[in-house]
C-alpha cells in the first residue's frame, strides 16, 4: 500500500451545499463549489468510508451481522457501517461509540 493510501482519512464527507433543500436534489455533477472534509460540517453532504479497511473488516467480522427482523437493506447497511466506524474509532483513538 502506498503512503497516500496508508495515511488517508478513514472517512470523509463530500460537501454539496450549506442549503438543506439541496439534499432533496440528485447528486450534482462535480463542480468547483464541491469540497470534502474529514468532519461533517455542512447540512448537505455525503459520507464516504475507505474501502480498503472496510473490506478487511467485513470478511472478518461484518458479514456476521445479520439483518434485524423487518430491517430493509439500507437500514442494515447503515447499521453495519456504524459498527465498522465505531470499532475503528475504539482501536485508533481509545474512544467508545
């Protein structure tokens, strides 16, 4: 793995707009107003998680997280992603989710 990938943030937010109503529109074409940050800072943004760490975790732990009764695919995916991020936070920062 190269140094850039090794030191990249575990997750980032693509910041679309400060305007909440823009969240009801389709994802825009890339433009000069679109930015990213390691922190959630605006009301219309999309969170991304690094795939390399997630894939390893998924095969070791995440694939064993079963859907709850009545849970749709999106809810289950969100719960799995939160479990991953919480575990990574605990290992890297000593924090607890």
